[in-house]
C-alpha cells in the first residue's frame, strides 16, 4: 500500500476520508481504487442528482455545472476533474464498476465556515496523521441535525450495499466519516427523504469563468487531467510563441495565419505535466507552482522582452509563502500568487501568470449543452451558494478586481492583422511625450553630474561661497577651520542624449534601424535600433517594438538617415553608430551617453577632436522601472489607429 | 528623549509617534504588508516593501495600521528632495555649551529600538541619500554614519516601509535600490463601500446621506481617472459641514461650493 494512502475499514467498506475539491485527494482516490479493487463505489452525493451528475462526469475533461433551484435559491455543483468525488465517479464509469450515490437530499443545509489544514500536508505527512488531526477537530464541533440525518442515511445505504458487494470503496468527507462508521455498526431505519428532484439542469461552464469558480485553479486542474492518462510526448523547445507575429509577404499576399495562443498555453501545460514528478505519482503542488512561474516567465519574456531576474523569483516565492502562512496555509492560492507576481515583478508578469493559471485547454464556449457564465460573487452571495462542498469562501475573492485582467484579446485568430492595410506608419503620442521628458531628465542628470564633479570644498578665507561644508569641517575639526563649498555651474549645455539598453553584439536581436524626424518644434529627431515591428502584434494595426538603443537630438528636422551615413563607418556596433551621430549632431558641447558600459577611448578621442565631451551615465544608476516603461514603444499603421491605441497598449 | 551610547558616542534618540489613524480599507492589503514583514526563522530577514498609489489613498495610514498590528513603536521620516545622507542617519547639533552632540534620526531610532520606520514619500529623495540606506535594505541590515564613524546594526525586530506617490517623479530610484525595495504593494482607489466606511471613520458626526453623496462624486472621479482621493472627499464633506454650521444651510446645497473650493471648478462636472 502506498505510504500516503489510508483507508478506514468497517465491514467490507473501505472508506477514504477526503477534503472536497482538493487535487491531492482526487489522486488518493485513484490510489485507493488500485489498492482496494472495489466491486462497488459509493459517494457522498444524493441519488436524486444521479442522472445529470453522470452526464456531467461523462463530459469530462470538459467542465460542467449542475444547477437546480431550492425555493428562491440556486444551487450549483461544479463537475471538475481535480475533485475526489468526481474522480471516484469517473473511475467507476471507466472501469464499469457499479456506482452509488448514497447521500440523502435535503432542501437546506447550513454552511460550515471551519478552517481546515492545507491539503498539501498530505503530500508530506501522508493521509493517516492528517485525518487523525482533522477528526479530532471535528469531534469538538457539535454536529447539526442535518448532518446527523445525512450520516444515518449514508450508513443505512452502506449497510444495504455491503450485503450485495464484496469490497466497497466509500469516498466521504472527513467531517462525517467517524459518525458514519459508528452508525454503520447499529441497524438504521430507512431515512425519510426526497426521492426525486425536478428541474436539475446541466450547463457547460464558460471558459472565462473557470478561474473564478473552480476550486483548483484551471492550470492545476489541467495538469491533473493530463496526468490521468498516459502522458503525451514532451513538446520540443521552440514551439509556438505568445508573441503574435506575421510575415510581411504573407500579409501582402492576403494570407493571414492563425495565431496559436491556445497552442502555446497548451504546450506549457504538457511540458509542466512532464516535469512535476514521475508518471503516476501524486503531483506535487509546490512543483506545480514552480512550473507555473517558470512557464509564465517564458511567456513574459516572449511578449515583453524582459527577463525575470533571480532576485525577483526569490522575492516572489518568499512573499507568496509568507502570505499563505499568514492565512494559515502552507502554499499560496491563486489570488495570493497573483498579488505576489504583481508586487515582486510587474503587471505584465502578473497578466502572463494569470493567463496561464486560468488556462484549461479543453473548455470551449460552445458545447452540446447550454453554456453558463458564473462568477464567484454569484456563488457566494446571500442567495446563491454551492451546497455540498464546504470550502473557504475567500479563495477566489478579489480576482476580478485586478485591472490588468481587462487586456483586449482578438475576437478571432487573425483579426488584428486586418489593421495593417495602411502603408503609413506613425508613433503613439503619449510615448513620444514620455521619451522627450526622459531625455530632458537625462540632460538634467548629466549636467548635475558635471557640476558635482567640478564642485570643491576649501577652508573659509573671505567668502562663504555656496555655504559651509559641514562634513568637511567636522572631518578636519583638528585644524580648527571652517570649510566652505563652491558648487560650480556647468558652462555648456547638453545637446544629444543616447541611451543604450542592449548593446546587441550579435546584431540579430534588434535589426530594425530607423531615423525619425520630429513631427513638430517640441519633438526631437530620433534614431534608434529596435526589434522588428512584424514580430509582436498587440492590436489591429498596432505593433510593439523594444528599443535596443536610441538617440535624441534637438532641435528637430535636421537628421539624415544615420544608419547609412558613411561618416560613421568606423563604428563597431549600433551603439557606437548612435554615439558618433550624437556627437555629430549635437549643437552643445556635451552629449549624454547612458549605457551598461562606457564608450571606447577611441570615441572619447573622437569627441575631443570635434570639441565635444561625453557624459557617461551607468545604466544601473537609472531607474529600472522608468527604463522599462520607455523600452517598449508602439508603431501604428495609419493615423486612425491613434484613436484606438490606448485600448491595446499595455 | 532617550539617550544611548554606542562605541563611546552618545546619541539622542527620536521619539516614536502616536497618530489617530485606523485602517478601514481592504484587509487584504494589510495582510500583504504584514506578509512582507514576516520572518519564519531567526536567519530569515524581512522584506522592505514599498507602498505605491496616488496621493490620498491611505498609504501612510496603512503602514501605520500594520505597524500597530505588530504592536511596535512607529517612527516616521518625511523624505524631501534635499534630504541628505546624514539627515537619514545621525546629525550633529550644537549643544548648550558649544559642544557637538549627535542626534539619531527617526530611522536610526527605529533601528535601535526595534520599531517600524515609515519612510514617507521616499521617491522624493536623491540617489545619494538612497545609497546610504543600501546596506540597511539587504542582508547586512546596518547603516554607517560618516559623521560619527559608527556602524549601527538594526535590531531584528526593525521593519521599514517606504511610501511613494504614483506621479511623474515616482520610481526614480536606481536599480540597486529598486531591487531592495520589494515587494511593491499597489493601493488603488477604494470601492464605493470601502470609501463610505473610510469617510464614516473620519467623519463620524456627518450624516450618511451627505457621505453617500460625496462617495458618488468620488466614484465618478475615479471612473474618469481623475486624481480625486478619499482625502479630498473628507475635506469636501468637512468643509460643507463647517459651512452648514456657519450659514445654517443644507449641507447638500453647500457641497458644490465645497467641491469648488477644495478641487477647483473643473471638478464640478462630477457632481450630480
């Protein structure tokens, strides 16, 4: 018998104590089935739901919602794969073992807001000690009348079944099992209960609601589902990317490819299913979170060009752990992970994380049965609730409040490519303003740096200059002199600004080299190298590029195509090309050069020959958040796109 | 004022603050801040979180409430553009007999006493001032005072939180500080229900109908992405109530006047 499994045995009943809607227990049902090899499976569900419930189970892996009304209330039962009762029913159907729903149907049942331990502990300590502790907890809670009725009813049905079968696998919530076991030993009267229920309807759950109403988030459910069957081969690296790109010739010829976002996400699911443990083993929830993080980091890099740093990864897992521990759980839930993703990385990463976490490959918005949209608020409001499943009410709360989830998506694959018919391209004005402001800021920083380098302190003689230098005075207090400081002002101004975000030594990452003239007197001329606009489509006629480096030159309308200017043939890289152009076009003596590495001495000499000076600002001394905001820019195909661009640009 | 001697140098410590602030907003945010400060082992170190949001959304209140939840002393340091490294650590002052005395900043006082420091408007400080905090914000957890030559180690219970406004000057901190100020907790404008609760907390003497009216005004402003905060709402309601006492007019009649005086004429379009 596997270490983690534990079964309570009474008569010929092998009872598996479970927590509802938890993936670990769904897996234990599979282990219990293998171990007991039952000739009958009994579930803690009422028989009145059987017909529609089994219809929902047969639809799996597509998720269904079973719904009916009790007085003014709607009752919902979600049929999702990572639930132990659903798994029990599936195994019975697949192996043609008789299935019995042994609970009784009540119109009202009180909700139990008890705090149960994290099901992940079963992974580490096994089911037996876990169950002993939970059973102890339940012994201290007096059962309600409805609980006692249900338990007596189930004990009665189990006694009946035990007379007809040899080995019964009974799957039952931990709250009830101990008393059912006691009731089983004493003869029970047949319970008075409803035998029929009208108006039970089964719906297909809309894929956009999965993340809100599933107890286990969709990515985890998808991994569980994938590992139920023999694993498909692991996808080869370099599969479909989430970066929406198109081939320019295809566009001209009118051939528009489908953009395989779903495929890229499904590949992530398949790859993760392979890497969370050997086939057939209980999937480790902690490893699932790690895979979700790593795959999201990959998508994030594809889409934004930003890398997830090691310190960000460490901060994410530490913060998420602390957040979970404060909620008395061992591992974070989806909301907590999203909060950590946003807090320790950024909104774009949180979006990538959410999109993958909410992905369940099999769910479609059109099915052979009606589709239902359901929100967490509807499930947990005063009038609507899920009945059979005691679970924490806070789990999914707040997800919809994360505004980044409102990012626009294509209505159908290829929809956005239709916006590229206009041959004229233009920029997005708010980004122009942003980059101009940043250029002015760098000029100020450069001027301040020069001023500080030129400032000096000296003992007070006749003038206080710019004030007493307290630090220098104290440092030389033994001299008994007062030191004063003189702040030198920079005599010349700063002309051009060059920012090199990535040197691109290979020369392949940023092939798109452009020279743009300012549209009006307030805008600088600009030369830059960037990722190709055909590589990342984010809206109809809207491309997203990332700068490798750029040059700003003011006043505008002076710059000729710097990339084909033979004067700069001595440049060894694109960054040097830009710096040489900056030195050439600068009307002032100083040129600001912000980059990870300072320029070669050859360029400093070249500047001196031109009577110019390079102020070098290390990239690390600038704000990474400001640079990140600046790094991505958008190219709009046609001026009409300026009106709609704000809805697509993130 | 407390005094302490470190390596033979006498330091005067700043006093903690007591403010009449109570957090009535989103409880999850409070939990996130506490999670950032939490340590699970004596070898573990806490995060140095930053709270980001528009002015008036309650960043300082949240930080203060979280510190009080931990039952620690709270110290506040208001950062400005001309905050120098020595202002953040130890400042020399002239004593009664012309001698030099050393005053520990609220930051150092919090470090020594194991309190919580709220570094308010941290984005206003220059890089030079931030550089002096770099060793405090990583595993080293100390600061060095150039003036006294002291190395001051933070008490294990010391916690720091930095608040930053989400305006054009926000985030202008260099990369090595950015990576030390994690996680970033974003405080958005509250939902209508929370906003009403905050107004009630601050103006318990105002009638609910007036507060509802102010909340509706604020919510319209939020929807239009205007920077009107709950602090503005409190000021509007308070002004209208004061005018009511003076003029004996109905406060709802006075609200347009209050909105105009507090936020300007352009805000009147969000009143209905």
